[in-house]
């Protein structure tokens, strides 16, 4: 990881070329544990790389609500030209509040309903 930027795209490109990677799980906004947010240009290049290798992204966007700035940052999935990625979020995890041991979360994606049908 490159602090303040995010995942090293050259290393990721090498791994994608050498290994049968089926999906990537990443945080683009308010990354844990340092709280960095990837610049938009880096997010776009990352998504283009994953699209080129036909690798879907599972984007963990649970802390984006904590971003301090004028506008909430765009998720990496904003640049998904193939529509194969999932965007996941949670208000409960962000606020560290659990009522009756129930968490509140969501996911958005168009092409992976069968992969997520067993989620709870």
C-alpha cells in the first residue's frame, strides 16, 4: 500500500497477470486503519485494471460516512464499466451502535445476486 494513495497498482497488475484472482476486496474511502482516501484518478486506474482482467471488486465502503470534507468521496465502483462490482456499506459499523444485536448494512450491485443471496 502507498500511504495517502492506496494499493500499489504495479504490484496488483503483476499479481493479476500471474495468479487466477477471482475478486478483490478493497476500501477506497477512509481506509482502515489509517483513514486515507484514494484520489479519484487512482480509483479510476484501479477499476480500469480490474475491468481489463475481468476481476470484480467488492468495495467495503463502511467508513465513507466518516469522511471530513465538503462532498462524500466517490466509491471505486463509480468507474466500473463492466458492472460486476459490489459496493457494501453499514451505518451500524460506522457508528459502532448495535440495537438488539442487529446490524444495519447494505450492498449494491447488479450482476452478483446469486453470490450474495446467502448473506445475512
